[in-house]
């Protein structure tokens, strides 16, 4: 009964979308948090594959060491896969948690909701990630997608990124009118 009343109240209150700059700052915070474990993984994985020394000893303009030629593509593919999986779990688990936000969004008073202002579940948060951020992990194409997605937030009236539209989500500001409180 209480949950139903909260749901009705949240639908009656206006939703305040988060703008480009605050979302950008939250994304930088999240990227910093994702890079730390990724750097540890890359360091240990490179040492385990035996490519640390050949990589650091390589000089520009010289032919690649045989170890790098043989193991480099596999190393890069596994590292890219690790970063994509790490990012997916971070975003999907965080945005479907009790916070409804990643740490970057939480620090700035933002949260992720569906178009009715309700919390998203793990699968909706996963859809949000795979319909956008996953594309950002693809070399070259990801850069173009990232620019278009950022422009979408800055230029559309609802301040929704392309992946928000595809997944039916909103990034909203917390506040007195919000159903989500700290």
C-alpha cells in the first residue's frame, strides 16, 4: 500500500532531467573509477603473458618484437573484453541498486529512472548500457558514437542521450520534488 502511494506521488511530481555538463562530470568520475581496476588487470595480465618487457623496451620506428607480434592482438582483445564487462557490471549493478546511480552520479545528486520516474531494474540498466556505452568500447566507431551521444544530451529538449531513448531511461536530478532522497 505504501509503495503504491509513493509511486502515485512520484508520478504527480515533475521530473527534472540532468543536463550535459553535470552528466559529463559524473562520467569523468565514473571513468576514473573504472580505469583503476582496469590498469591493475592490464599490468598483471601483461606480466602473465610475458609482454611487459617487450612492450616497454620497444622504440618507435623499430620492428615489433616477436612476442608482441604473436601475443599483442590477443592481449588487446582480452583487455577490451575485460573493460567492457567491467563497465557493464559497474553501470548495470550501480544503476539498479538502491542508489539508482553510479558513484559519479550519486556524488552529483543524479539518478537513473524509467520514463515514469520509477527505478530501473538490472535488465533495464543492462539495456541502457548495451544500447550505448557498449558501442563506445568499439575502436574508432566508439569515438563517433560518444560525440553524437553527448550532442544528443546537449541539444535535445528532454536532455536524453541516445542510449537513454533506446532503453526508455532518464537521468534525473535529486531534489525536494524527487521520489529519491539521500
